[in-house]
């Protein structure tokens, strides 16, 4: 019997409950699902690829998805999918606003590699407004992200924000002591 392997490519910076919802849905319809983190040197991410990989692996282990693994890749998604012998690319569509970009990407991927199929799935409605970008923004501005990401991710984001705040305050203190010295 033919086994269907799919990749779920993305940035996952950080992984959210919406990603986890989609991974669960994908794990139910594909025999094997590889969550593939893009190594993108042009982006300035909040988390390193290694951190994102650890968070996704922990989420998958906690949820008990035994046909899901995590990997990283660079270059074209279609080339990576072929190297893995995958037949499908899984992507999530939350709202109509996602559709145009996702359609463009799916059609370009089909042009590049007609044998690969893009499969769109919708996360639960309660995650339809959720994105990694908004999670980063809410956390940076001091809002709660507790219901938006798994607890282990929330913890990591909080740690990042603490370091960033300490760094910013440290710089402020350094600035204040410099200006005091100037006045003296
Ligand atoms: O989570 P994201 O940032 O929406 O994921 C976008 C991603 C990684 C799927 C997309 O940028 C991608 O496939 N990049 C790899 C390079 C590539 O194949 N580009 C052509 C896409 S048509």
C-alpha cells in the first residue's frame, strides 16, 4: 500500500497553538509528516533554528504524535520535499487574507515540481487570528500569550523578553551613569 509522506514547511518563530493544531490534523491524514523549519539567513528571527526545533520536538513528544518528526532545510521547499521522497506540502489557511499568498506559492511550487501536491488545511476557528508575528508583538509589549502558544513555548518567549528587557534597562542605566558622569 502506498504511504503518503508530507512536509509542513514554515518559519515557526515561535511555534503556536495554531501550528500544533495543523500538525495534529496533518498527522491524522498523512502516514508521515515532517515539520520543516526554513533556515533563512535573511530573516532576523526571535529564536534560533535550533531553539525552534527543540520547541517543536517537545510539542510533538508531549502531544504523542508518533508519525511526526522535525527537520530543518534551506533552498527551495520543492527540492527539499523531493530529497525526502515526500508527495505533499501541507500549509494552513486561516482566513481569506492568507489565500492569495498561499495560492501563489502553491502554484509556483507546482510549476517547479508538478509531482508535488500542496494540501491546505484550516486550523480550528479559535486560532484563525493567531500568527507567530502577533505572538512576538504581544509578548514584546508585555501582553499575555498564555492561550496562544504551548506553555513550554510561552516560557521560552518570556525568557527571551526578560533578557531583552534587562539588556535595554542595562543600556539605559549605562546611559544614565554616563550622563551623570558628564554633569559631575
Ligand atoms: O511560516 P512561513 O514564513 O509562512 O513559511 C514560508 C515558507 C518557508 C513555506 C516559504 O517561504 C518557503 O517555502 N520558502 C523556501 C524557499 C522557496 O521554496 N521559495 C519559493 C516558494 S514558491
